[in-house]
C-alpha cells in the first residue's frame, strides 16, 4: 500500500520516452535503460514512503481524507518502519544511479556522469521534501512545479542524455508534454482531497484555486501537453504520419477529462490509474513515432 504501485507507470513514462528518442537516433543502450528504470522506480517509491510519513506527522492523513487508507493511518505500519523503508529505497536509488552512470559513460571520470549524479541527488532531496519537514514544498503550492521539473524535463531529457551523452533542446517540447500529464496526476490527487487539505493547512494549487478552477487548470494542462506534442510533430521533417501516433491516446485523455468534470471527491480516485497508464501510453506512442522501422 505504501509503495502505491499504481503510481509507478507514471514514473517510467519519461524514461521510456527519452530512451526511445535516443533509439530513434541509433543510440539506445539496454543497460542504461534498465538502470534508469530501476533508479526512477526507486525514487518514486521513496517519494511515496516519504509522502506518507510527512502527511501523517502533519495530521493530513486522517479519517476525513478521501484517498485509500494508508499503512500508517490504518495501523499496519509504524513511522519507524517507513523511515527504514525510505532508507532502503534511497539506497537502491543511489546504487542504481551509480551503475547507470558507469554504464552510460564507462566509468566515473566523465563530467557528464557527475552531472547525472548531481541531478539524481537533487531528485532524492525533492522526493523527500515534498511533505517532510517544516518547509515541505508540497504544502506551499510548489508540487506542480517540481513534478514538471523531475517527471518531465529531468526524466525525458536526462534519459536521452544518459543514452547519447548530449543534450537536445529540440526535445524540450515532448518533455514538457510528459511533465504536463504528470502534473495532471498530482492535480487530480489534490482535487480529490481538496477539503481535507484545506482544513489541515496543506496549500495545494486546488486549495488555492478552488474546485472549479482546479478542473479548468486540469483541462489547461491537457491542452498544453497535447499542444506541445503537436508543435513538436509539426516541427519535424520527414516523419510523416508516425509523428502523430500519440493522437491514438487522445480519446482516453478526453474520456478522463470528461469524468473529472463529472465527478468530485472520492469518485475521482479511479481516474488516477487511468491517467497514469494513459501517460505511459502517450510516451510509448510518441517514442515509437521516431523509431526507424
């Protein structure tokens, strides 16, 4: 329950897209991809553990919360159990990240490896500080920004960088699209618990905007993500119809937004899995469009 398995497809979406973009240029490395997936999964699990610990200590996980009952809230685990689990998940992320650097750059003496390690260290700090500590950024309306940075830009561009050893500004648009869809997942989660978060002093964007405007913001994120992918596809030359494969996921995204506008509270919870899997599908279709079939 604490690992929140349904969130894990979302964490892999950016890595998958960045790796497929590199594969489209003939630079795919299976070892790098494997360690990147392990690293991002460990980071996501670490974030989920830390989120539960932070919310429980701040009183946000209570009987009024509408999401699934978590391990600490239900008494299945104690805080010290999850703190130990955080240490394990963090250790796995560090080891896998180091092996990723070795696989990507054949050793430790490459400045590009140092850049990746520093980025990974920042990701670990961000994973913990979302709800843990007096200055937890998730309680100050900054969660959306950090999701865009790490689930979008870092995940996609970082994976591409690990594969190729170079940065590519031309992929900022698809990276931003994956970031926007990932922010939608966080926004959906926060819309579900808007009343309890407001009562507990957790100032998420839905709390600041109100329920109606939060749904309009949700729609805006969808339009921004699709718009970024369309702009990127139109800017490419020679790809043809395969550049627009991501549009196959559009009916699922439209269905999701329709359900969000029709539902409130606990009824929104079922859409989290729908949106996470659809984001992974978008990444797969977008990446498949650049492969040299």
